[in-house]
C-alpha cells in the first residue's frame, strides 16, 4: 500500500495507555498492516503499532499525549503515513532496557515498585508492540500510579535462528517488535524518586565505597588493628558489594558504630581515618554540646538538619545513594539516659528521641553511618545501643606492647627519616617500659623527649640564646626519653607509684619463718593471677593485728607483681564521702582496672572503708554490698585482675560473710619472741654493739606481742635520743606499753 496523508487527532481515552496509533478500519487493517511509519517532516520518521476505533474518522490518526510529545506532533497536523515492515533478521526484541518515573512529578510517594512484577505486567500489556529508541510510553502498572517509560536500549535477534536452535548473539538495534517473552530491565530516570526492587532492576554504575587512593598500611593508627578489622567486618563489608546482592540477602547495612574507652586511646583518630578511607561525602563532625540550643525545638531541629542531605539522596537515588557519615564526638553529652537529667525542660530526652527516630525510626535511612565516641558508655541511653542503631560497639582500650611499638614508630618516623633520633634509642625497650600508656600519652612522651633535647641547646644567661651550630647536630637520645618518663609524662591508668613507695618505704623485714611463709603463699597467688590458666580473678586477704605490717606487705606484693595497672582503694582518699559517693569511687577504681589487660587493685584497711565501728556495732551496708559484688565480679574476657585487701578485723568480715569472697586468706602475726624483736632491731641499726648486747640479754626468753610497724615506729623515736641511752629507753618503752612481759 502506498503512502498517504492523515490528520493528527487526539487518541480516544480507551486507547490512551495502549501506546499504539489509532486509525479508522476504513484506512488500515491491523491484521494485515500492524505497524505504520509516520513522517511528520522530511528526514524525520517514527514507527507506531496501530489499533482501530470507530470514533476515529477516515483520514485521521489518533495519538496519545506521550506519543505526540515524542514525535513532536500537533493536533490537526497533516503527516505522511505508510505501512512499515520490519526486517525479520533484526525484527524481534530479546531484551529492552526502559527508564521509568512517575508520570506526573506531583507523585513523589515512597512506594516500592517490584521490577519483576513490572516486567511481567509490561509483557502482558505490550506484546507485539513496535518500540524505538527514545520512545515515550504510558505504563499503567497494577493499582500503582501511572508511570512514564522511555526506551533506553534495544537488543534484537532473528526469530528463525531461535526456532532452529542456532541463535545468534543479540545485537543493538534502533527499533524492533516487543514479544511477550522479551526480557525487560527497568532503570530509574535521572532525578526520579521512584524506588525499584527485584532482579529486573538495572545495575547502576556505582563508585567503590573504599577510596581507591587509600593505603591501609599508612593509616597512622597504632595498636588498633584488631579493632579496625572488627569495625570493617561489621560496618563496611556489606557496603562493598552491589546493592542487588544485599537485596537478595535481605541484608540491611549497619547504621551506627560506638567507639568507647579511656581518654587518649585513639577514638577520634579512628573516626577520622574511617572518614578518609571511605569514598563518601565529607563526614559531618559534631561535638555533642554544639547540638544543644537555648530555644525550644532548636536542638531537635539541629539533629534533623544533620540527616537532611541523606534523606534527600535516599529519595532521589534509593539504594544507589552515596554514604553519609555523621560523627558525634562526646555523644554522651546529648544522649544521656532519658529521665536522668534533672530539671523540667526535657530537652535532653527529646533530643535523644529525635536521634533515635532518625537513625532507625519509621522512615529509616539506609545511606547513613553514625559514629559516636564517648568515655562514658554507661551514661548513654540503652535504646541507642540496640541493633539497628549504634549496634557495633568497639572498645578502644589501652594499647598492648606491640601496639605501643607501632605508635612509637609512627610518632618518631619523621625524626628517624631526618636522622634526628639517636642510635641509642631502642623503641622496643620504650614500648616495654611504657605500660598502660595511651596513644596520646605516648605522643606526649615523644614531645617531652624532644623538649628535653631542645632544652640542651638553650644557653642560660641574661638573654635566651640558642646554639644554632649544635642545633644542626641535635638528636633525641635515650636519656631524653627516660627523663621524660621520670618527670614529665605519667600514665593516667598506670600504677600509683608514689603512694606504693610511701606504703612500703621501710620494706618487708623477714623477722621469722612466719613472714617468709606468707610471702611464699602470696607469690604463688600472684603467679596464679598472672597465669593464663584458671580463673582471671584472684583475690587475697591479708589479715592480722593492727600495726603488724599488712599494708607494707600488700604494697610490696603489688609493686613486685609486674602488673602494669596498680590502683589503691584506701579510706584515706574517701574522707567525708557519703555512702553513695564512696560506692561510686570504689566502682570507678575497679572499672579503670578492667581497662588494662593485667590489673592489681589494693584495698587497704577494708573495715574502715565499710565505716565499721565497734560501738554498736555500726557499718555501711551499701558499701558492703558494693564491695561484695566487685570482689566476686570477673573481669571482661582477656583481662586478669588481682585484688589484695588488708584488714585488722577478720572476725568482723567473717560475720559480714565477706571472707568467702576471697581466694585465700593470709595471716600476719605479731612478733611474740625476743629473738624476733632482735632481728628487727638489728636491721634498724640504731644501737651500738654494747646496747645491742644489753637489749638481747634483756629480751632473751621473754614473751612479746608487738606489731612490726609499731616496733619500727618506736625505733624511729628512740633514734632521736643519744646513742648511749637508746637501749635503756627502748626497753622502758616496751615494758611501759605492755609490749613485752615484765620480769618478776
């Protein structure tokens, strides 16, 4: 049939979604002529499948609005029309890629569209329809909103070769006939808010989440390799894979990480490096207190602003949205347990509620990663720590020896490169002796050593002068590091060295086999605490009469144990404390101890801690219950704890049912024979030979009852008299105070 001219008219409503041209049965028969080529102007032609309708007059052809827009047709326009026959070798579509969006931009609902169901529906509606690249279609999908579709890519093949089983490789084509079994792939149009799911969804080019320039060996994080691996496994491994695989698994990404631990251990550094590692937008770093605002509702609005960009991206790009990182430093400032903050404003509670709803509320986002950092995990609202929110909780603890070596290598790297680090500096030695140093304290140690080296170049005169020649040859030496360790930098979680030295300033005097026996048993218990076999908790109670030397013995055991963390819990530090304040202070001592891999807690004078008084008797039950819990509480996995306690009232602790809380009880007796007293007196070296003989003669075969500390105090007093009178004065004092039996 030859070409003829038809006038453009509107498509009848009943055929508006068929995406076919509508003609009169008197003009064309779709059975014999299923497709027409429409030529609106020279050099432009469009292929339409047709259908007939009695409302269309002869000489007219009806087009829907998407068709008129695609072919640039106007109502009443005369167009050339002729039958079109596809080349059978290239006619049939095997696969078509369609871009899809809402038909009207007002439709921005968050409905999800299953691409597999959409493909089936498209096949049912448009079988044997002619499609051309760039063609616009109206697609009424199920009971969802009307969609607009644009043909993006067409692959065709020869149907005869399919039938013969010798199918050729599909080839790209400008047009073709869509078959009911043709494969359909849907992709979102650019800027579309529509959400696609299912396997028929097109794979979108996506950037790798890991920055391609990132080098894991140059992270600059020392001693935190295991922690970083745990974070990567839980929070980022799922984001490395394409979204389609995650959909098949039904897997949701981790949205929150909480880094907690002592100050200076590298929490902020870890968060900063995570932000650099990821190929995401620049992280938003927020200090907790910055969120709070004096105006009603502004604090909550500040939280919403942080998530606004992520929400917009999620609506626009769906699962292909880029990752948005929000880092909260000091998150405990805004996420305290709800109901715990005094006052009637309730601002803290509403801020927590707003943050909870944004991370994992009804309208949850899947393109965010919230990283919170805190020193006080116990203060954070428990709802924030559940799975779906800050579910990956990693303790950034004190570095071990190999971690300290890594940190030292990082902070001395520039000095080594420029040959400013002396050859006598052994970083392995420094890593060994910096027990319980945090990363920040090791950095401070390096700075302090550098300051010591620089100080050698300053000439002390009327003016501050610098020896510039010596500065060129200046090196930081081992002596600089040792000076800094001794005088400048002390670990916050290290041993209480000064207090320990004061407690055992006189040492432990072996005045008899009883003391040696206690020391031998105590050393076995200390070895048990340090051993990886058996219980991680070992507790020792050293009991004896007042002034028998229990505290000195306990301090010596703690000092010689080799445990890097030694903390003293003494009633001297809690004078004037209320019961609850005392319990919190004791608990903090134990909590600090749990942060080190090997810790020792010395609980001195335990009955004084309990506020025990013999008149009544009276004691603090609140403190007693707290101590009982802490004495029996096992440290966290991988940690070992040694507890050394002293008491002068074993019978009182027995009545309080506290004795059973200890692994072993060691008894320190008083000196009860003259020869034992002489051992102590001789070691004090305050008597001359004649005085020593006279005292020894007087004490021979006399019974005594005196604590070694009491005797040492008497000897310190006697030392203030003249050398010739010391022996007589000592004997008088011992007899007057009833410390030795009187001669008849």
